[in-house]
């Protein structure tokens, strides 16, 4: 929903946060939600309902969050990986956060807290008016960035007890990541 709104109604929002989404409906060719027709019977519907196909239209900052082990057949983790790469390839300001050991619904306290932290940080950075006196202390939190996160600046973000080396960039706070499995 968030990605579609940013693609088709960008004037409504300053930024977006999309969680565990299905961004390319052509990857679910035998129906979704109330759509019972197949991809081959309703190609235009599948394309229109796929934010992936409109990634070039998304110009507002978007945070994409997904569980690494999402077992929902319509929202496999590769949906977010591919959507993020499409956004990045089209120059969008985006960030991908992959939550280790999480499925479609996030259960671990650490994951829930991390999602809240990422969300707060994103909203403070891209939604709060620049004239506001609300400041985000990013340096205080840079050691807590979630393993498997990626910024559109093509660097991955790592935490969570790994041996990944951290590199700080004051404007974008980029951190190098451990390699992770691609689904």
C-alpha cells in the first residue's frame, strides 16, 4: 500500500515506510487478495497493482522492512530485495532493513524494538519539518542499526553481533554489512 501510494499519489506524503510487502504481483501469478484471475487473464491488473513496475515514479524517501525468513508465499523476502534494487536503480532515496530470523510477522523483542527505532529515525529525518526543533541523535544510535539493512547509497548496514566493520558517513550513516543469504 505505501509503495503504491508513493508511486501514484506522491503529493500526499513526505516519505513512506513499507513492511513485508508484495511489490511485484507478477510473482504471485495465480491470484492475490480478492483477485481470482491469473496473471495471464488480467495482466494489466497485476502490473497496475505492482509498485515494482512504478519504481521509477517513486521520488519520496521510502524505508522498506522485511523479515529474512518470511514464509508468506505472496511476500517472500525477495520481493523487498528486488523492489529495493529497482528503487535504487532509479535513483530513489531508500533503505532496506532485513530482520534476521523473522517471518512475515515480527516476533522477537529485538526486532520489534529495531523496527520502532528505524521507523522513528526515518520519520524524524524525512517527515519532521526542517524548521522544527526536533533533532535526531544519530551518532548515539549508530551501533544499533539492524543487520542486513541497506541504504540507497549502495552500502549495506550491519548489526546484531556480527563481525561486519562499521563505516560512518555523517550525512547518510552508512555501515558495511555481513554477507547474507539471498532467497
